[in-house]
C-alpha cells in the first residue's frame, strides 16, 4: 500500500512538478516580491530597501491626481471597449455561422489582427492615423480624416478604442463561433415553426444558450481593457498632457521612468485588487444567468 502511494506521488511529481516549479518561479515569487516592494521606498536600482509600511498607499489616495486621472481614463476605456469588442465579435460570429461561401476566408481575415503584436500594431496604426488619414483627407475633403486623431484627448481616446476593438474582436469572434455552433438546430427550427422571428430567437434562445461563452468573453475583454499598455504606449504615450494615460502606463512610468519602484508596485497591487474584484463580480453575475442546453 505504501509502495503504491509513493508511486502515485512520484508520478505526480514527475508530471506536475516541472510545471509547478516554472509557475512558482515565473508567477508566484515575482508576485510575492512585488507585494513586499509595495511597502518599501526602493528605487529599483539601489541595494538599500527601506520599509515604509502603508506610506505608498497613503500617498496614492492623498496626493496622486495623475493615478486617479489615469484610472478614470481606464474605466471609461474599459466600459466602452468591453461593450464594443463583445458586440462586434458576437455579430461577426453570428453572420459567419451562416452558410456563406467566403465565411472561412472572412474568419481568417477578422482574426488576423490578433496575431500581430500590440506594440507593432500600435505603430502601424500611428502611421495610418498620421499619414494615411491625412492623405485620405486631402483626397476626399472629409473632415473625419482631418481630425487630430493622436493629438487631442478626445480623438486620442477614440483612436485607442478603435484599434483595440479592431485587434481583439476577431479573437472573441472565434469563441462565439464555437458556442453558436453548439446551439441545437432542432431548438432553432422549433422556434421558427412556432412563429418566432430572428430577434426573438436571438434574444430568448441563442443568448441564454451561449452565456458560458459570454462569461469567458466578458472576462477576457475586461482583463485586456484594464491591462491595456502596448497600444497606449505606441499610439499616444499617454499624451497630450497625460490625458490618454492608462493605469498600466502610469505604473510603468512611475516604476521605470521616475525610479519609484516601491510606489509603482503599490499602484500595481492596488490595481490588481480592483480588477480582481470587478472580474469576480462579473463572473458571478454571468454564471448565474447560464442555462443548460
């Protein structure tokens, strides 16, 4: 009996051990160290680390308007980004599950932006907004193309939202396609025979049955939106005058440009707790609305 237990432990250690060790080194240890440094005044370079307790958190709440300005920008961006990226992703999936000849090609085309790295994608769109839109404005005379897309706080916000939706809608489209493909055809046909129109079928049958996919897609979109950094850095760098600075970029600037690593990790820990609470609430709400097929 003891030999069998040791054999089971050996198998678990052999198969799970390397993955757990890698996860510990890459994730758990840096997270714990980040928690420790959030209570210090370390500058990220010096070997001297002084414990300051909750001073960093008090400074964030009492005397850091830039962080809360970035937080408000991130909240507005997240609300708009989550709604649009899920809406676009779902309707792309809905139409590309229809019997279209080119649906496989279109699926590939819409998914491709997600393959491109965010930083590279941002620089590509920076060129489009500055050079491409200017050329189109000269050719067409449309004021839409002549707006200062990356030079104004309002248009800069919408430029980041546009690129974000363009990048991630294709990924959520794939998730929704997988869920829509599992909806029973018999149920849909029965609803049509009973006289339900397309909107009623979509609202009362399809939407409840794909709620597990909605849970996953909302979770992913919230996580992507709150952590958005690469597009922000490559498109606007938080400008003009930090009006389009996300929390992730604010934390980066605090830790690595201002050399206040302790304060930066305190902001990151606070931000992590806020995002974790919001994500748990979202998952709980959407899970409660799931139904079994």
